[in-house]
């Protein structure tokens, strides 16, 4: 699978990285595996960065968005204040649909074209106590 999710408890950041040919179902499978393991300390996470800059996304359909929403809503019960940033090089298939569906988790979310803009937004939106940890 070309999708990996890493949890950095010291920084309070979850990082999803996708590379190569990636289907919407690859993203869902990685998120399900992460949610199933739900690492210790996830409740203290402040940000989730989804980095798709090195991926060619395919199949980010409404059905995939609904599955991502379901997983996100489940994880939001553990961490209701997470800030989510998507980093994509250009408008991705299903991007608008994805934003509409993930909103049901209650998490703040935006899509960016660069990691720098995503990091700046995450730092601005993170609770005061964690801004220093995100740099």
C-alpha cells in the first residue's frame, strides 16, 4: 500500500503520507488500521496532516468520503478538537466532497497546496498550549 500513517506523540501530530498510485480505498484502509490501533495519547493529538503531494489519487468518491467520515467521527470521540490539513499539489478528485463529509466529525479542516501553508494554519488553529510543539 502506498499510504502510511505515523503518530508522533511528542509533537502531537498524526501524519498520513501517500505516494505513487493511491486509491480512495487505500486511504480508507490505512485510516481503519490506524483507528483500530488508536495509539496511546491520540486524545492529546493536535493536528492530522494528510500529505498527498507525491501521490496520484484515484477514486476519491462520495462513498470513500462517507467511509472517511465514519472513521473520523469514531476517532473524534477520542479527540474532538483535532485540526486536519490536507496537502495536495492540485485539486484532487473528490476534494470538495471530502471536505463536506469530514465536517461531520467536528474537526476543523482545510486543504492546502504547500506544507508551509498547512503548517502555518495548523499552528494558528492549534490551542495556545500546543503551538510551540507544532514547530
